[in-house]
C-alpha cells in the first residue's frame, strides 16, 4: 500500500502506515480524493451539510471505508473523498 500511495500522490491527501508511538498502536489510514471530487468539495463543502457514511461489519476484510459527501441544490449526494482505515473505533478518527 505504501508504494501505491506514493505512486498516486496526486490522489492521496493523507497516508499513515501502521505504527506504534509510545506503546500506542497507530492505525493504517489513507485518504483519497480524485480530481473530479475536488470541485464539488470546494463549491458545496462550505454549504449546509457534509455527510459521512462508513462500513461497519459489512465486509470480511479488516479495513473500513468512510465516504464523505456533499449535497447539491437538488439534494443529490456527491462523494468528495474516501478514507480507508484499519480501525473504525479509534479515538483519533478525526484529525
């Protein structure tokens, strides 16, 4: 994953490999935003609603997918970023 993240650095806005700091496990996290997601985030992200959806025990892998969405004037949701993490319940989910 490390190699993929750095070879796609234009689409990866955050990358943290699994680590341990002062005896505390830091989970794997990658934030991905493709170019077509940037414009809706800028134009609609400062409006009324930003929504987050996440997988929770819906897959067999040990990673969790979070999707951030904004809504246009017709209440149609658009994905503005994806975040994949190895831990869904960690206290450091919001950075």
